[in-house]
């Protein structure tokens, strides 16, 4: 397991949460409405913690596919 500092943990969980919100919006309203609704808030990794954010996004995406 990778050890993360507090800021990386925050970034990871933001990525995880953003993916969940995005996926729910796509299922509910379709991709174009989801982009409009969440476009300004989704996939904006905290500067310097982009990889932790991406990993959270990927983990949530992987969990959804399983």
C-alpha cells in the first residue's frame, strides 16, 4: 500500500468523490447534461497532488465496473 500524506489523501478522496458524482450525473441525465452540470467542478486535481486525485478517480471507476 502506498503511504500518502494528508494532502494526498484529500486529493485521492476528492478524485474518488468527483468520479462518483460524475457517474451518477451521467446515469441520471446523460453525458452532455453531466458535463454542463459538473464541468466546472469535476476533474480539477489539487495542484501538486494530481496523481493522488487520478488514483482516486481510477479506483472509483474500477469499483463501479466490478
